[in-house]
C-alpha cells in the first residue's frame, strides 16, 4: 500500500479518479478529488469528490441516496490518477443513467464490444419479445424441461472434451454450456449479480479459512 503523500496532485491540488463498478467492471464516472475528499472517502468508505464548478466537496449519494461503497482505491504507475472500485446503491449519473458514459460518439464496423451482461440482455429479449426462427426463443417456448435437458447435454460435452484434453473443443463446449445456463437463469429469474454475490460470499469464506490456517 502506498501512502497518500506519495500521490501526485496537480497544481490545483486535484487528482482524477475513474470510478468503476466492482461487480460489472463498467466505467461509471470520471471525477476529481483533492486531498481532503480522498481522506474522507477512505474514512467513510464512500466516494467523496471535489466539484470544480462549485469549488466544494460533495459526497456522492448525499442527496440522491445513490451512494458508492468503496471496495478499493488504486493509483496508476505515475501516481497521478486513481481507479476506484465501488458497489453502488443506484445510478452513477445525475441523469438517472447507470453510467455517466452513455452518449455514443463512434463505433467500429469491424470490432464489437462483448460482455456477459449484454448477452443476458439479448437472451432476455428473446423471451419477452419472441423472434421467429430464434433458437433461444425456441428454448423458452419449450420450457424448463427442455432447457434443463440442454444444460445436462452440454455438461456431458464439456466432460468429454476435458477428458480428451482438447483445449479448443473444451472452450467451445464451455461456451455452449455457459449460454444454456444463462437461458436457464433468465427462465428462473436469476441475474448475473446473483451469481456474482454468491461467488463473492464464498471468496470471503475462503479468505477467512486461509487467514485462520496462517495463524495456527
């Protein structure tokens, strides 16, 4: 851990801070901190910034209730910028958008961003707005038994590929399994956040077990 005195604030005493959702890794906002707001952030465990326009400190969520609970604060290699991972109580943007970054400027025709969250949204759309000829819509129409059968089949395919030590085929089959599990999740009303929280709780338990072993 580096000390706050090692950070490089600019001539106005400010340092830029990019705020990222700890669960989704989505960029939420870019704000600025001075030494006082950074210290308050660390003391409270909540993001507190310095408003350049109002020239005063502001605790994110103080009026809206959309607090950002800090998971970690990391400085870049030059120690003149911060990355802040947070768990948020609501939208990060004052407009009500989830992220302040929601105005597309340009997008490549050849390269496309992908995330599991985007795939979940697409799959959910195939259930709520059925599309003729869609395999996903077909699964939802057939119901839970068909979906579970496909999950079981894909599990078997993963086992066969893994047993054969075929990395390429294993990747392919795990991707198939992941997709069908996500269809099951949508069918049951589960979210990626539900799985994230469950895994996170196990990580805490595992960390405690390791700590206990180290002290014995």
